[in-house]
């Protein structure tokens, strides 16, 4: 599930042309921290995932979608 979440966040972020730096700023973390989370070195908290859905203007379920 964690891999699906990371892949979906990455894909949707790319589709919207948002940079890691933009996402990090919106989450109030450093770009390097965001990169580690998106690459799987660190985990996104559920609170961060909820914030990401708002930043990307998508429903939370879209982040967990397996298709």
C-alpha cells in the first residue's frame, strides 16, 4: 500500500507540474525531506497524505487508488 501511495502522489504531482520544492513548502518541510518521503526512504504520515490531497486538489481516495 505504501508503494501505491507514493507512486500515486508522484504521478499526480507530475501531471499537475508541481515541483518537490512546491510540495515541501506547502507541507512546511524541506525539499530533501519531501524527496525522501516520495522515494520511500521515509514515510508520509497520514496527516501529510491528507494535506497532499488538498494541495493536489484531489480526493483522498485517489491517493490510495490501485488502478
